[in-house]
């Protein structure tokens, strides 16, 4: 008989997770950095008891909101380039469904997150239990089924032995570069308590290594031949470049072969701003320089990007006859829009592609065009970021000021609203891996929660979180979390009086300002929130500043403080740095407003330029 350990399902699950380790650059470290938990009746008595026993090995951190703690876990994984994972656990019902949004963030951004949620009773004896939703036609459906559309791996544990096969599959899915995403495991309340004899082998230390799939030889040969024929090639670096740790080899390929290199939002930070091949960010919130090069490129080498519409300008940013070579670990992402798919690890694919290219180089005229376009873009940025006599600074000016004061290793983190565009365009990256803009799911609320997770992932640096007033009001409680746990971040709140960037879109497509800026909403009387006082009430240090000069002075002070520090600055709601590509959104075919009809006609022209995706 094999050696066994008699444990509850919850105890065995936690013990197995503690035994998982990962090799990173030759060093072995625990795969799971800890657990974020809000306890309730579905996870406190059994899973909570199990986590308590390993609290010094697998630390548990108390969140204030299930969604935000899962977002913090995502930022933690991103900071570790998908090589370390955090757990997020909740009770059943609303505690669980609060994490559906975070699962969507992890799913769309291809990031690992382990969600352990309480579930109903497998034996159904006490049904319906507190917080149980009931489907009259199917009693097996619970609120946790909502995670199926936003999980790479989904399971519900109704018997103790099921975790023996389920947990390894969950870990494998999260670590596989081709399938990376969130894993969800629902834990029935009565199953958590049941004891079983688990084989000791289930708890043996396991050292994981992220696999590096090599490309198919014929696909690689075809890619090299296609690139060698190019007269106007362009590289687009996506987030997969960072997760593969392929930044250096891709930057060298671009520089040595004279290929202009553009970046997606997720890929920004693969190279420094002043790298010799850098052409700027591409797409809807990209630079005029990269978009100019994309429009004229005859071959596009897209590395580690899923080519979402903000990168492709809803497939208007590229010439209709441009050829695409898509290098990606995931077949799904590589096989889009008639691309020549090269499926494999980005670093290994680029290494072999460089060898296959021999001494090929880009025509010098195209290389110089890229450099000239980027120089012109830098001049435009300088103009838009320079201080002015205007009483209220723009987003671009605030981003520029914070960027100038940031240290080389400081991480800038932001997400939805107007800041992704202004930061993607205007943040001049000083060192690779120092830019985190969540825009795969464009999740309002990621900013402050993500700052907490990023601070936890790398205590040697203090994240700089830039957040708009709209996102701040949506989710801010992890200011309190970070003060409690001692993970400092600097938060710059840009208050422009509401959802200004959506107001911009609303106006651009012909609609009147409505329900976005506070002054245009159905309110009794518009007034400004005292964000500094609010942050101070949660234990942070905070200041409200007027203009760029006060912001710069306050930022220098914030670098010296001993806890999370919040700086609030009023910003202009109508001024934006140009450089955008087109974006396809629904515009009414009929409207009483002449402005909408004109916008519809202009939008029809955008759709006429779209690349056919077959």
C-alpha cells in the first residue's frame, strides 16, 4: 500500500499548492506567492482553516473587494511575467461573481490567476442555501457557471479525489504559454470538509519550467523568405515578447537589420523609448510615427500580439495587401487575417528567424524614414507635454511631468479611461519592463488594485499608479489594503470631472455630451470630490495640487514617504495628444442630429478601408 495522508479536501488542496515550485533563471521559488482572500460561509471554515495552517509558507492577504483582490493577483502575475501566480478565494454567490470581471481581465490578457470559490452543497441536502441561485431546469448550475466564459480551465469539485487530477491540469493551463489564462475551481462546501486518504506523492515537491515550443521548420522558412522579400517591413512587439523574455533578441534583430519596431499597448516597454529601432506605439491610441509606418509597410512581423482592434485600428491601420507574419505561442492568435502563422515561443522563433535571414537588411531608405517619423513624433510630444500658461494641465502634460520625475526602474501602471492613450503615447520608457497598462479588457478599477499587486511582486520598487477620477470612484479600497499591508505606491489622480474620454468619443461621433462629464449628468448640483481627503481617510498620505509646478514638488515629496501617497491634480477634459488610428464603433444609420449623420458618413469611409479578414 502506498503511503497516504488523511486530510480534508481543502487541506489536501492547499498542501498540494504549497508543493508547487518554479525554476526562473536557474533559481527555484514557490509557484504560488500567496492568496488573496475574503472569507465567507463558503470558504472560511474549511479552506480558511487549511490556509491558516500554512500561513507562514503561503501568506494570506485580506482584500476589501473580491474583484480588486483578483485584479491585484493579475498585476502580481504580470510583474512576474507569468512565472508566479497568486490565488484569489471567495465565498459563494456575490463574493464569487465579483471576481468574474477580474477573470475576464486575466482571460483577455492571457495571464494566470487561480480562483478558488465556494460552491453549493454536493449532496444538496440543505438546498437552497444562502446565496444560491436556482435554475429550475438544471440544478447543477450555480453562480460559478458564470466563470465558464472567462476561464481557460474550469472545474467544480464534488468529490475529494477529483483534486488529484484537477489541480495539475489547472496549473498546466496557467503555465502553458499557448493556453495561459485564469483557472477556476469551485469547491462544494460539504466536499471541502470531507477527509480522504491522499497518496503522499500528491504532495511531493514539483518544479515547473515554462516550456519553450520551437517553430515548425517549414513555417519558419516561409517566414524568412517572406521577410527577405520585404521592402518596407515593420515589427510589432506585443505582450508575448515580454512573457517570453524575448525583448533583447527582438530589439537586436530590429536594430541590426534596420527594421522599425512598433509596440502594442501590452508590448510597450519591450524596448526603451530611445532605442535605435523604436518607431513608437501603434494603433488607435498609438503614435503618428508608428501609424505612418504601419500604413505603408508591405510585411508586418507581429510577435506575441493577438492583434486586437486597438492595435490594428479595427483593421484599417495596415495596407490591404500588406503581408502579416504572426509569431505566437498560441495557434489561435497566430492564425488571423491571412497571416503566415509561426507557432512557437517568441524568443526561440526570433532566434531561429534571425539565423534563417542570413545577412539580409532592410533598405536603408525605409530605415531612415522610420527614424525621421519617430523624431517628428518626439517633437510633437515635446510640444504637447511642455508646461503652458493654461490654468488646468492636460493629461499629456501630467504624464510628461511624472515621466520626467520617475526613476529608471519605476513601474508606471494604469488602465481604462483617457490615461491609456496619453500614457501609451507619452510615457517615455527608460528601462524595459517598467510599463503596465491593462487594456486587453480595459478594466476600470485595475489601477489601484494592480498597484498593490505590483508592489507585492517587487518590493524593491514603488509603483506609480495613474488613475482618472472615474476609475478612482469605481474602485479605490486597496489604498487601505496597501496601507494595512505596508506595500507602498504613489497614486496620481487626474480629476477631469467625469468620463472625459468617452465624452470625447460621444462628441466625435456626433452625439451631444450626455451622462459622461458630471456637469452633463442628471444631478442635483455638480460638485468635486475631495479625493485627497478620501484617500487620507483610508490611511494614505495625500495632497491636492494646482498645476504642474506643484505636482512636481509634491511628487518629489511622495518619493520620500513611508506609505502609499496620493496626489490629486485637476486636468483638462478636452485636450488630447494626437496620433490616433481609426476605430470601428457603432454609429447610428439614422438620426435627427445632423452631426450624427455626418459622423456616420465619415464612419462609412473608415469601414471601406478595413482589411478583409479571410
